[in-house]
């Protein structure tokens, strides 16, 4: 049976099962609880779930989700190898020097073949134990093309009534003391972009920065996180909100249109749900929690029909970036999650 598990706005856990409807049109989300995935390219899949329950944080994952994860122990192929990634960083720095862009998030996608007996629910349970994340999600709805295990630490958009909040992450290090001036500058740059995005759909004067560059601790690393919120103008639709703010600024860059052009030029593989939006919309309550699709595994099939588990990792590139340092940041972000997916770490 189709099944999904999400973090809620209040820190508890939402479990949903059964399929009432599947749509690729955001305007259809007028009633009910929807599991929502938007790829980085902007393709939306939303599934209205038949049954929804909420549990306190710490409630064990349902018994049928804890089947043994066999581990993705095959070779992992990367869309950009180390040499190509370093070259991409240098190309972005050249574009920054020419004044066409200020910051670009450069990513690479890794993939490994899976056996047919490797359920994404089991991978989600492994991540929940070994890399707990505040905006985790597991979506196992293969009939809608969704097999995703997400350990995201970042909010793209949350909504309570007419108040929307975005919490961009820019700046990653092993410890707070290892943060560089470049990390703080990058965070402030993206906060300014997010403020501008939200101003297109919020009432004048309501967009504000609630927190700037706070340090958050996560397994194996720390992030700089900021919070930007605003009150939606009367009649603002989800389509307008997504049009104004997607893709998330923290995983695209600034200015967004030239950053997206750089990404298209330099990344040979589509990101899929990585760096998109993963979460839920409750149309009856006017509530939503859409995480940025980072720290995310997803399963698809190649042209031979083989199941492939994919994972993306990236870093924000500015003029102050060191190419080798950015490469190491992508490795730092991926290290623990890749070990969990391979079965080398159990929690």
C-alpha cells in the first residue's frame, strides 16, 4: 500500500497511506492532505492520501517499514567526477568575475544499482535512526513514481494560515569555529534573495528576517541557518507562491536566473527531486511543510529497467570559493548518508 511519513509543523510525525488522487497540477490541491514532490526542474507530483494520522515525535516507524535495508554496496557513478567538479567551480568564479552571477550552487548526482528487494521504506528507517533530521520524509508511492527517503535539515516553505516561512541554509563546516567569512556572506546573500521572492506574494511590509545566521548542529556537521517570513496577500494561490519562490534560492543561486543558466551549462545530469521540494500540503488546514530536497535518496529506473538509487550533493560557489575546499564540502555533506545507504553505519 502507498505510504508516506513526514515531519509536522509541531515537531511530531505524520503518517499517511492510501491514494485518493494523483495530480501534476498545483491548482488541484483544494482539499485534503497531499504528499508533494517538486523536482528541481519544476515538475510537480501530488498525491492525495486516504488516511492521515499524527503521532508524537519518537513514535516507532510502522512495522512494515523496518524491513532490512540490504545496502547499496555497488559502485556509485557520479555525474561530475572530482576533476569536472573543480573545473565547474572555476568556471563559476570566472562568471562571477565577469559580473553575470554572484553565487551558484553546483551539484553532482550519484547513482548505484539496487536489487529489487531493496524497499525505500527501509532506507527511510535507516536514515531516521542514523541521521535524524528535522524535516525528514519517506514517500513510498511507486504508482505515482515516488520512492524517496529524505533527511532534509532545511525548510523551503512552511505555512500556517497566511504566514509563510523559508529557512535557507548556507554555510557548512564540521564545527562552528571552522565557518569562514565566505559562509556568512553567502548566507546573507541568499537571505536577501528569499526576502525578494516572498515580497512578490506577501502583503507589503510583512516580510522580515526573524533569525540571521544562527548555527544549527546536525550529525557530523553544522550549518548556518536564517529564517525569513511574511504574511500572504489576500487571494495568493499556491501557484503564485511557487512561481515566485521556486526553485529554492539556497540551492540555485543569485541572481536566480543567471545561476540557473550556469547550472544548466555545467551540470550534465538532471537533479530530479534533489534540490526540489519534498513534503506535504494540508489544504483543509491551510498548513504545509515543504523541505528543500537535500540529503535525499530517490529510486528510479534506467533505460534497461534496473532500479537505481540516486543521491545528490553540492556546495554554494562564490568569488571567495576555493575549488578543492568546495569539493571537500560536497564530500562532508555526503559522507554519513552515503555510509548509511551502503550499510556501513547502522545508527
